[in-house]
C-alpha cells in the first residue's frame, strides 16, 4: 500500500467515527444541554476517582476548618457592646479602687476593640498624663492629631493648651497654634475654647477684626463672652448700640450664672465690669460690696477701690466743684487699699 493510500485511509477513519477529537465552539459549550452534561460528568469523574480512605483521614481537619470559619464569621458579626460595657464597668471599679494596672489594661483593651473611636485613646493619653508619664501621654494624644487629616479636635485643642502653658511638653510657634486651632474649628465649628484662644491670639497681634469675629462666635454658644466682646467693641469704637447690646447680654448671662453660685468671685467681678460698661456704677458697686460681705476677698477690695476712683474721676471731669464731695470717697478707697 502506497503512502498516499495510507493517509487517505486515516482521513476516512477520522471522518467516520475515528478516535480524533476536537474542542467544541464556545457557543456549543454554553448550550444548557452540553453545559449540564459537562458538570455532571466532572462530578461523576471526581467521585469515581477519589480514594475514600484518604478522604476519611482528612475529615477531622475539614471539620476543624469549618468550625474555625464559622467561629470567625460569628465573632466578626457579633456585637461587642456587652464586652465594652464590662470593660467600662471594670475600669470604673479600678478607678474607685485606685488600681492603676487594671485601669491601663481596660483602656488599652477599649482602644483595641474600638480603634476608630478616638475618645478611648484620648482617655488613655489623659490617664498617662495624670499618672505623670507625660512622654507616653504626648505620644498617645499626638497620634490623634496627624498632619494629613482633621484628626480629633479635642486632642488638637489639648496640644495647643499645653503649648501655651507654663511647662509645655511640645512647644509650638504662634503660627502652629493658629493652624491647630483652625483645624479644630474645621472639625467642630462651635468649639468655644478654640474661638476664645484664636481671639486672644489675634488681639495679641492687634488683628482686632479677626478677634471680634471669633468672640462673636464664642458668645453664640456661651453668652458670658459678650463681656469681652463689648470691651473689644468699645476699643474698636464701634457704634454705641453694638457695645451696649453686647454688654446687656453679658449682664443677663453673668447674673444668671452668679445666682447659681454666689461664691464665685470671678463671676462677680465680671458682672461688675459688665455693669460698668453699661454705666450702671451703683449696681456694680453693690455687686462688689455684697461679695465682700460674704467673704473679705482682696480681689474684691481692689475692684471696689478702682470703681470708687473711677467714680471720682468722672465727677471731677464733670465739674471741679465736686472736689469736696470726692474727698471722703478717696479716703475710703485708701482705707480699703490698705
């Protein structure tokens, strides 16, 4: 038989049920009938070719793995609130018992359970600060105030407050303090302490308009800041109605606060100053005298002397004929100042 005859015979066998096979097209493969046959055939081949002895030997591992995955899913999706409550209760108990080690353990656990809650880490930093470990306190709190994000406003405010304190752990320039306070306000526009500190910073630089804006924002939340606002408006020579309106608001709020605690000398002095801005000299004097009757405080004595001398100055400016009437007032002031 020639070579051509052999090739022709092979060709005929392939076309008439020979053993050569070819992959079907994608369209034929995806037909439901063919796809189901392929899946069933694959499963059947897998079952037939398995060695069940080895499968049985690996069954314990399969069970343990399944249980592990189940436990992971359960822990992942279960609520941790009961755990947090237990740590909170244990922490409060440790504080009452002054058990420092348990306090730290609880705070670190809370930070680990809720890493996205900055209040826990802030509390941990304050714990270190109160314990005297200032370097660790600074490290924990500074982590909450990164440069590339807004961070935690309370942490930023704490860093600024320690920077302007007598013994700063982290020194800051005036520009850095301003930057940090502005970031605090970006995160919390109603942060009164940040507005007040920025106002003080701008007053130091004689940027009175900027200071006025921040005091106005602070006074919206805490009306007692209207006293500083009224004083600034007088300094800036704002229209009289603006300063008087701010002073009147300060008098109302400071009177309310003083009624709640009449022992606070600072409130009494602020109220007297607000009354002076409203030109209520007699009421201001009564407020100071009533405080002296409660407690002989040197600050109140000094305020009374200043007020009496201010009254003498006003009377002498109005007329020199008031000189004789002013003499007893001056003598009384000298007595109080001594």
